[in-house]
């Protein structure tokens, strides 16, 4: 019969667990980054909408040429051209406030879609100018959809 005497050190176990958790976190972040970097199509969801929107505005050159697929509603400012609108979403600021956010889009037949109509778009991100340099989605296809149950997006991470 063999007896094994194993001494357990709580600080060493905690350190080991912290290292394992850190490795898992770094690995998952790396996988997400590589998937995003190699994936030419960006699919916008309620969960990632504002994070991608913010990053695209801050790092526009990383997004130019990428295909994008998203839903939102048509919103126009007074100074937009007839082929321009924002693919808008309402971002929750707190429990009682929301703010309109979205990508500026260009589409030759944009005037066929009324304000506040929900749409689904597919297009390509380009660099353009509207009161300064910004990303603009050149829409390749656009169709009217029914208003989704959850119309809100949340502040970026």
C-alpha cells in the first residue's frame, strides 16, 4: 500500500486559477478578434450595434470595404441629400432616455422609403464626408421589414 501525502497551498491554487482564467479570457478575445478581422461581412445585432458603430467611427480604415448587414429605421436630417438617410436605432441612455444612433447611408432609391420605416440593408462601408470624415454605408440592397419586438440597442462597451 502506498500513501501519498499532498500538501495544498491555498495561495498557489488561487494563483493557478487566476492564470487559467486569464488564459481563457485572452484566448477568447483573440478568437473573436481573428473572426472579426477575417470575416468580410459584419452582421449588426442589438447586442453589438453600438460597439461596432463606435469602433467604426474611431477606426474607419479598418472597416472600409467590409460588407455590412443591419436593420433599423429610416431617419433623415434637414440637410441630407435625397439619396441619404441614417439607418437609425434608439440607444438606451438610462431607463427614461434614448438617443438616435446609426450609420449614414447612401442609396439611389432612398426617397422611396419614408421616415421611420423599418428596413433591412446590405451594403459596403466606405469613407465619406458629412461635417467631417465618417463611415458611410453604400447600400447594395434594401427592403422594408416589420418593426421588431426589441427596438433598442445599448450603450457601447
